[in-house]
C-alpha cells in the first residue's frame, strides 16, 4: 500500500521558519519517501505505508519537542504498492 501525507506545523512565522517547521521538514526529507514537496504553508510526501507511518511518528514526536503547538496532517491511501501491508490483518 502507498500513502500520501500532507502536513503543517504551527505556530506560523512568516519572517523565518520556526524550529518545529525545520525539524519536521528534515524528518520528511531524510525519510525513505518519494515525491517529497516542502513548501511554506504545507508539505507532502508519498511512499510505502510503513515508511510513511514511521516518518509521521518521528515528525510528530520531533516537531512537538521542538515547540510545535499544533500539527495538522492528512493521510491518503494511494493504492496497492505490491504487498506492503501495514500488519498481518491486511494481507
């Protein structure tokens, strides 16, 4: 299964990227994901389900630790990536 995650972190700062936003972007850019798009008001990435979910876990933990007061995210199922089930119940 392939997933797409879209996320933003808050609070916003239009003058300079806050630490939590920088950390979140670093997590996504260093993960084993493809189609990563980082922007000033939102970020997206796609990949296999287990890689996306691992990255989302790290994203939440690290951006909250870096001062984020809110993380908004959406995860969409893109389709079957050829046997990449999340757990045994999905096979």
